[in-house]
C-alpha cells in the first residue's frame, strides 16, 4: 500500500493496480453507455484508493468509484492522477528499454530471414 498527501491536506492510501484491475476498469468503462467525463486511467486510479484520511473505503461497493474524488478540489485530483500514473505506469526510460529490446529481436529475425534466403 502507498500513501499520498494531496495539496489540500487530504491523506489517501492506495493499493497498486494489477493487470486484473486494469481489465476490470476497461470493462466497466466500456459498459457505460453515456459519455462519463473521465478516462479509464482516472477510473482505475479511483478504484485503487483504499482509505481517505484514515477512513477505509471499498470502491468495489460503489456504483461509480470516481465519485469518491468528485468532491475533491481540482488541484487534488490532478495531483493524485499525476502521482498515480507516475508511480504505477512505465516511465520513459523503461518504455525505451522495452522498445529497444523488441527492436533488437526484430532486427535479428530480419537478419535470419535474409541469411536463410541466400
């Protein structure tokens, strides 16, 4: 569990998201027929909150977990989303490393195909 103090002083505790959490958030996001006004990442960030100011919350029991953050000041929501995305999603260095490793494999495969044709 991770903790974050928002600019307004609100303390939140967050569980790191699993891939299962992401799949559930995407499924839930897609099931909403109307425009929801938030992204799947914002939904996932809201679903990962487990406590606000020490009070335990269960977002699985909420009709729309984003409502948990709806009353926060906009600066708090923006701060939390940035914190969440930075903490739990790939940064540029890791993304570049994965890209470079994949490119090495692709180049090696292309080289093997060319050498087999000769």
